[in-house]
C-alpha cells in the first residue's frame, strides 16, 4: 500500500515537473538530472508495488522498468497535448537510463548485483590453502614493475570501458533481469580463494542444479548477448577490478575454480606450483593451447611462463591474446591454435 501511494506521489511530482518545464525556454542541467531521478524513483516504486503479486522477480523487474518509461511518456504526451512541451525526443535516453538505474537499485536491494554460484565451503577453502602452503610456502612479493604496469593499465581500462560495461549489462538485464555480475570463486596466489568477477552471460541460477561445471562451446545456458560477450572476452572486463585490487595480473596462469583445484591437487599435487604467482587475465596456456587443456598440460605451460616471466614476455602474451580474441577466433577455419611464427615472435627462433 505504501509503495502504491509513493508511486502516485511520484506520478504527481512528474506531472508538476513537466508543467514547470513548459514554462522555461532553455533546458538546464537540473532538469536533466530530474529526467534520470524521476524515472528511477518510479521504477523502484512500481517494483515494490508488485512485490506482493505472484509474478516472478525477473518479471517484476522488467514490468517496473517498462512501466516507469510508460508512465513518464504518457505524462509527457498529455503535457504536450494540453499546453505544448519543450521536451526534446533526444531526452528519451535519459528517461530510459533513469528507469534502468532504478531497476538496478531494486535488484541491489532484493538480490545484490552479483550472483555467487556454488561458493566453496570453508573446509574446501582451507584444504586448498594448506596443500599450497605445504608445497610452495608463502609466495614472494609481486615485482614492482609488474604491479605498477597492472595498476596503470587497469585504471585506464576501467575509465575507457565504462560505456561498454553499461551497454553490456543493459542488454543482459533486458534479456534476463537480475544480478549483473557473476562471481567465480577461484584460487589466487598462494592458494587463497578470491572472487573473480565476470559479467553474467548465463541465465539466472545456471548452476543451481549442476554445481560448478565447465561451459561447453554451445551451452544452452548462455544468453544471446552473453554469447557475443564471451566470444569477444568482454565478459572479462570486471576482472580489471581484480587486477586493480592486486588479486590478479594482466598476465599469469588463468584462475581455476577452488572446488575444481581441490580435485586436481589430490591427483596432481604439483598443480599448486602454478599459483606461486598472480593469476592472469591472459595466460600462456590459453595463448599456446586451448580452453580444454588437461590440468597437467596447463601446469606445463604455466611452469614455462613462471620460468621466463618478464615485462616483455607479458606484453607479447597480451598481444597474442588480443589477436586470438579479435581476429583468429572469428575465422571459420581456425583450429584453436596460433601459428608457430606468432608464438616464436621475439624469441629469436625460426
């Protein structure tokens, strides 16, 4: 009842706002802010009004988003018919943005902004750490030059990628309303569990019935927009936050899920050696191998990376990862492996 009353009050306030806009000759920044704030408030109020209905939470989000835009446009048209309106069609993106932000805030309060599927138990987390400590001890500090490079590039990447973030989460949310991010509990340096962030590219609760499993090439759980984000690796953008926080690096062994690593360690204790350095956004195993390498194959590649690690080697792997993501992966006849000439680039070998 309270939410319904709040919705009516917001509708009235929106009407008064539009009437006031009609009295001015120029549109100012304050009015632009209100074109975002009012639809956001309407979206949150409508979602709360629908909370007592039998609608699923995803449908509530979508209906609140559309209702917010619809109410605003109806009042806009009525205002235009009665006294003429100065509102330009170019202001519609602000209204849509406001309605979307309101729906995101509703998602935050109801469920949170990330989906933490199949988190490992304390026993699993402790067991994985202890096995690492027994084999590799406490890892040394991260090289200063590598850390400085990670901080500068991740900060720059976060700034320039914000429009892509917004567009990606907007389309994903429209297709399947709910949490925007997916949290993958992975093993970091020294065997510590950390939250590896990704844009959610699968349906809500994709692992509720299966537990943590590797995604297949044509996984039915992947959303339409999710397929494009995964193929372009844009779903990895939130890991820039992991890099900035010092949990990951741009280059290093690709993080593996904690629950899976526990099984690998029991069969292959030396697998812990790959976690003596920071995990990376790009890794030698993924550049020189493919997604479906065995744990032993991954370990062999990661040992090579750790042995020959340097800033120059990191820059080469970043370049090769970029080539895979934005060129080779789109070629119909690509077999999943880079040409030898590229792998040997800069090594002095033919």
